[in-house]
């Protein structure tokens, strides 16, 4: 990852994403964490911010539960869908803490995900 010369304005350069190994969440769904938090209970670190890519025709194979934090998604490319609707590029989707949804994408998409309470 790259950062700007100002420590109070960290920047994730789009080219830096190429150096972050993706984590497969489901077949065709990967995440690249760009900011991590360490839970107080000492369990595995959780991403606070991530880019999530859904390949064409892929999606979560089970509901995505937001138990520990709300979730804010920004659709960067293409279109995200879930049981509530279809969200084209530029859409902001917020799932409240405790909510669930089952994201998928027919044409594939790139999302920016932020978990404020982590």
C-alpha cells in the first residue's frame, strides 16, 4: 500500500491493490483488506476496510451477517444485487448492525466495504 506524505491522509493507491493477496470468501468472491483491527478478545484480526470483488454470476452462498458492526458498501464498478434490490455503480448501501443480506452480481462488481464499529 502507498500512503501520501501526510500521515493524517493515508491513501490506498489503486495500483497498490495488486500487491494485496485476495482472500476468497466464497467461490468467485474475494476481499482485499486495506485496514485491519484486532478484536479485544485476541481473536483473528478483522478487516475494517476492504475491497470486495464479485466475479460475474457469483455471490455469497449464505447470508452475510453484520453481527459485530454495521456495514457501508460503495459500489465502485458495475452492479450489486441482493434480496432488496439492484445497486449500480456509485450506490451507497448501509446494513445496520445485526442485519443480514445475501449479495450477488450477475455481471460482476467491485465494492468498497467499511465496518465503522470495528
